[in-house]
C-alpha cells in the first residue's frame, strides 16, 4: 500500500477516502472479494444456484460437495460472450459506454471413481475448474461549466480558474480462479467435499479529469497515484457437505476461507518535493471475507429440481497494516460496510433429453449510507448521504437450454445483470498532495462531484461437454 496517508476525511460518523482511493475501494469489494465467477452454461442459466444439487464442475464455486454427486466423468468448455454497458448521468447529461468481449470463460472436468460395492462410500471424485472474466470497465461523466476550480502551481499560488469539462474512470484487466476439489459419496445420502482455490488478477486503473480555460483550451489531469497497475495472486480453501433429508429434499452447507491476496503495484506520483514526478513500486496484502453458504433443494422427480442458496460474509475485508494508508482504509471498511450477502434461486426442468433452466440472484450493496461533502450541479457544497456509493445492489436473471446426446451434451445460457451506484471523484487536497495533476499544476477541491452509473450486462454462454 502507499505508505503515506491517503487523507481519509472524517465526515459526520462516516469516513471517506480521498478520491484517489475510490479505485482501491471499488476493487477491494468488486474484484478481490468476488469469489464466485461465471461457470458452465448450466450453472449460469440457474444463476449459480446449485449448492445442494451439485452434479456440475462449476459448483466448486459454491459447494465442493456438489462434485461428489456426479456418477460419470466429464470435461467441458464454455464460450463466454459479454456485452457490458455503463450509462453515466450527471447534471442532466448522460454518457454511454459499451464493450463486447468473447473468450473461453470456463473449462473444467470431473473424474469419477466408483468404489467397491461392499463399501458405503460409493464414489470418490476429483474435479478441476478454471473461470476467467474481463474486468474492463469505463464510466465517463460529462462536464459542467457551472463548476469552476482554482488551478495552483507547485508553490500553491492560484494561476488560473478552469471550468470542469469531464471525468473518467477507466479499468482494464482480467480476473481468474482455478479450483481443485475432491468429493466423496457416502451411501448415496451424504456428500462431502473440499477444494483449494487459486486466484489471479491483473488491473490497469486510470482516474482522469478535464478542465477548460477561458480560451476554450482543454487539458487532462491525472489523479495523484494514478494511473496504476496491479498484479495479484490469492489463495482460499472451501469445505462443503450435502445431505439427503428424504428422497426429494436435500440440504447443503459450505464454508470458504478468506482469500489471502498478495498484490504488487506500480503507480505514478506527482509533485513529490524530494524526488519529483516518477513511477514507484509497492506491495500490499489483503484478506477478503470468510463466507458461508447454506443451500436447500427440492427434487420432485427425475424431471424437475429447484435449488436455493444463501451466502453471507462472516468477516470484512482487511489490509495488512504497513502504514497510515492501510489503517485508514481498514477503518473505512470496518465503519461503513456491511457483511456481503447474496440469495440465489435456480431450477431445471427436463423433457426427455431436453433441458430448460432459469434462475435469479440478488446481491446486496456492501456499503452502508455514507455521508460525504459533495458538489451540487450549480456549485457550492453540502454533506450528502449516499446508500449505494462505489458499488450498488446487483440483480441477475438467468435462463438456459440444453440437450443431452448421452455421451455429449450442449448447453446455452443467457444472463442479464444490472446494478446502479453513485460514483464520486474530483476531491483532493493541495496541502496533502492528493489532487489532480498536469505537469506542475494541481486542482484543489474540498468536495466531490458525484455521478450516477447504471451498469447492464447481457452475457451469453455456450458449453460443449463430453461424459465418459
């Protein structure tokens, strides 16, 4: 972490990091705490709700006991087609950004080993699953000529007054997770499993603002400590169990340890009195929440099954303290975040060899209401409370179809994922050297501009699999 203070401001009962740290806060919750990635088309079509049903390699993302349900070995690969759209609104103006990505989003396999018929242990299965997704995200806020800012030189002297002409957060990168699990089937009644998860992330993050002078000349300023790049590796472990209460009812439970991340960062610093502008390296260590998942399934017959999962973070994310910055970030997370929670419902209906699937998932916002000093459209400033700052609630609707050719199968799925959040920026202190910089000039602002971002993802998946 940056070893100097990032000037977390005490505002009312809440703490808010300077705008430089907005990227860090969002990535902590949205990237590093995201243990459940996309999986196979079957898994995605049911909105990831398979904790008590199992039978798919992607269930390693929620309950490793689910791999013990399989009675045949299989391998599969899933093509992921993503359409991601951000709609950013501020001061009566709206800007849109779309990105389309296609990649091999998930691959995996289960090796099923049938044991001696005299043993109550029927199967011992081993599974490997790899998930990958893009982290590209861009939100651009339109300018507002009503907002005028002082531009200071390195000595703090005001040299001009510029109008706000726009802002952008821009992120590139990928997030991946490889899981290795083993599961056992005891008497076709109790299924147990354990998994090891290896996480990886690569992020390039930008935070820029534009300002226009009296001659209509526009210049772009970089937020202090940006752009930055991070390469990260993490490790977590999971344990799970599924029990048949009756022929129709199943209950499941799983526990996933925190993910212990090791993060290497390269960042840009401006206006350093001793060394000047330059690029610097640092490292940090982060542990994300311990998570529990409870599941219940009703299997009416061979043709219909429905599953419900509820996941809850039992702890909060925490950085290893190497200086004031980590202390302040941990204080912000401790005082202003809630335990992560998500509920998922998924169902499958079979008509001979044809499959129909559907699902819904809701994830709560991880942040409480946070009060920050923000700028109204016409200037000035006031303390305003936001209940969806940085990251908002997430709704996921899934639907899927499939056909089983006995040895081979093909599945397809669609997901609609929506969320909405308030995005703060521009706040930075000249005294603390945390403003927006262009050459030797810096923008000073005691308050944040806050725009509204609506995110919509239309994701398509196609899986080909082979059972043997």
